[in-house]
C-alpha cells in the first residue's frame, strides 16, 4: 500500500499535468474557473492579443458581484457608483458572450457573490481544483475541494490553458475538538483560529480543518471557516467531505441527471487517511472559544466580546489602535458603533441571515445606527423573503438590499464614512477597507445584530433570541 | 515584462507590518478594465488626504521616491486581496523589487507575473534595511543574492523565476507549449 495521503495530497496528485521538477513548478489542472467583473477583463485581453480561445468554456462560470449596486434600478437605470463600474460589468457580459461562457448576470435567478453561487448551483464539488481571481475562493474548500485565489495574469493562464503553474504548498491541519459554548458561531471559531496561528501563520500552507467542532458545523459554517483561511495567510482551507457535504449537494441544480451515489462514494474516499502527515499540526480546544470581535486593523487582532483590549505589542499595533480610536486596557463591549453590515462571502448565506434576524426580531436598531443587510445571492434573497426575514430586518429599521459584495470592500459605493465605526460580518478590518477612514470591527451575524440593537458592541449571549418560523 | 539581471538602487522604506493590498491600492481604483496606469493610485490613502492634497510627511511623496526601485517593508507585506492591481500599482509607481521578511503568497505570485521581484530576507536583515532607509542595495537575479551594508546574502529564487526575470519572459507561453500534456491529461481523466 502506498503512503497515507491527506485530502490535499490526493487532490494535488490527481491534478498534476506535470509534476514539479528542479527546473519548473508543477502544472496543475483546474476543474472549475469562476470569474467576476473585476479581475477578469485583462485576462480576456491577453486571449485577444494572442488570438486564442478559452480552452474550456464549460469549466468556466461567471457572475457579477463586486461593482454591482445593491439598490434597485431608478427609472430603469441601475445606480452604478461610476460609469467605469457599469462598463466593467458590461465588459464581462461581452467577454462571456464572445468566448461562450455561462454568465449569471442581472437577469439570472442565480446571480450573486461568486463564493455563494458556486456552492448553491452545485458546481463547487469535492475533489475539484477551483480557482477565481479572488482571494476568498478558499470558501469552496468547505466541500473538500482545493480552492484558492489567483491574480489576473493567472486568470488569463486558466482561460487559455485550463492550467496553472504552481509550486506545491505545505500542509497544515487545524483540529478543533470539543463542544463550543453558548453563542459561538463558525465566525468566532475562525477568528479564534486566526488569532491563535497569527495573521501570517498560514503563509505558504493549505489548511485542513478537522476535529469534532468542525465536523459539527453545517456547510454554511464550514464555508465561513474556509473563507477566512486567507486571513491567516493560507493559500486554501479545506474540510473533508462527509454526510453533511452530501446532504447539501444532493439536490443542487448542476448535479441533476448525474449518478449521485457513485459520485458520493468517490467523494467520501477523498477524506484524509488516518496516518496522513502534515507539515504543521495545530490543536484547538473548542471550549476555549468565545464570541469574538476584532479591535485592530487586521483579522488576527481579535478578542472575546467580553474581553479587554490588550496593550499594543508593536508600533504597528499602536498605530492600529490609534486608527481605530480605541484605548488598550478597556473593554470592547460598549464601544459605540455607527454602521452594521450583515453580508459578504463570509456571512451572507441563509443561516447567517436567520441568525441575525433571530436577534433583531421585534426590536429596533438603536438611534443613529445604519444597518445594511445584503444577501449573498438571488437564491438567498428569494429564500429569505419567503421566510419573511426581510420584513423582520426592515421592521427593525435595517435596509434590505439586493445581492453583492457591497460594503465588504465598498467598491460599489456602499461605504462607511470617514471616522465612522462599523461592526461587520465581512472578512477584513484593514484601514480604509470599507471606505477611506472607515473603522471596521469584524464579528458574527449574531454579535453584529446584538450590537445594532445596543448601538455599541454587545455580547450576543446577553440578548434574547427569537425562534423564527421557518417556512 | 522587462528583463532584470542586476539592479542597484537606494531603498524606500515602509516599516509597517501587514501592509495589505487595500493599502497598496484601495478598492475604488479597481473598476478599471486596464492593466496599467496605476501610479497615481499606489498607496493613494497614504499619500493623499480626503481633499486629494499630498500628505507632507509620507515618504512616498518625496520627490525622488519614484526613482527608488527597491521597496523595503515590514513583515507580511501584500496580505489580503488577490488583486494584481497591487503589484501593477507598485510597478507603475517605479518599484522593481519588494523586500520583506515575509511576503504573502498570492501577492508574491502576482508580483512575479508582472515583473516585480519579491525578495524574502531574514528578520535580522530586514530589521537593518528597515532601520536604514535610502541604503544602497543591489539585487542580483542571476546569483540570487541581495547586497547591502557590505554584506551579500542569498535569497530564495526558483530556477524558473530566475530564467523568466533574466529573459523578461511570461509564463503563458510556457504553459501553452505543454499543450500535448494537457490534452493527454484531459483524455485520461474525462474519457477513462
């Protein structure tokens, strides 16, 4: 019998068109290439310059999400932030038409954030290599795929050759075992992991998340964890396929007409062998994880929501606290907020919206706080509206928008004002990420919603949670 | 991309750790469909205030900043988003080399693909370079060495990247030339 292999080892080996040598990195075959309007136009330009087609249009899927307005058309006109943004969206449409690529544009009931629609459609499957010109492509690793972000030059490579030149990353296993406490969500688990291994602790590695607390997560939760792998510097994050994975995928549109049982058998065999080895192994006790919130300017700077802001350990830390307008040795709880954002590829799926809605149901967002709820996709929006979640949010005083990346990076004009503080379910609290001068606190949907009611950072364990009637 | 064999320049130092790609180029500059012309957008919010006035004490606004070809930065440079617009902005601003004690994976690959060489040095060496802005540094691509303060240290550079930088060659031609191997792979996997 050959050497025990990890999930990553198995997928890597199955996709080597040419192995790594002393002269060149490996050539890795890419099964699924997701594209969006921001990082693809220059990739298509390269094809035109060289006069070559897209090698496998059927393995390519497009959507529009980053530059898209989240307010509905006014007098039939979409309120793009700039004419350039409109042209960018139009360019993707033209490119997809020219090269024969399926695009989920404005008229598609499956349009949405690229990392939300891949799983929903059932194209994000175990064992695949999946890339996109977007660092949060790691999300799809929740299905036991090797999924990672690439740059635009590489988008061109994949369009032209369906392959990437790539050095083999190292492997890391992060095991989270035991029971999580009250109010702890997938977001809190991943913020804890990033804080534990460090914001660059995963650099050069692919992380496999394992352990009972990871197994116990829904697919939505696993996607939230894998999504933020890049925030620890990791190339990708992944979870071995199991019954939860199969249950999620069984009825997905793109899997209809296929022999699901045969696929399932193959997928389950991808799980890491018992004795598989990793370059690094990290153990985390689930019982130690609390609902968390960030206080600094990178995702590693987080503390329990009932914790105290630590003393700065470096000049960069000091600068971060100054930017955030926070003092060390003070509790983060009770710190005033101006904006609440529920959305992004990290936390905009139906479970996330239910989590936030169950907190704000029948209550009011605090005076002076703007709350924006942006579903991750048309399918999430339709489901949420069928469940009446949009009314719960609107009755509480929040805005209910149409799907897109929105305020996660503010490309579409949904921004936080200079100096204002947002509590956000997104993935990055970098300086100015949500708008020039904006201050971001990252948290789970429950923590963000609890804070919306209080008008300041609040512990979700201390608020009443309503039981929603799920249609 | 432009070939590079050996480059000598004074350094520009940004000592902050974890300089993410949102700092290198804010998201509002990403709605373009072009792949050049990003010099003005580079570190925009570090260089200009809310009224588009230059921020006086920003080293990137010093008159000779665009002549400094080597950027030295704190650890974990280029973390965050996969936007290739970040190395495009550095390239268009004038940098050919980025030196740090740790450089994020995706940024590092993107930089190589647009002719900006990522050079990872030890924490001690980076500390010296950070403490000596404007130092004269030589990067030798052929030897894979960086020279400063009368020292010469090796940095990691794979054979393939070395060849590409010295010859100014892009990767696509190389992958396209492996067409037969790709055909064979697809045959094997899709029609077993």
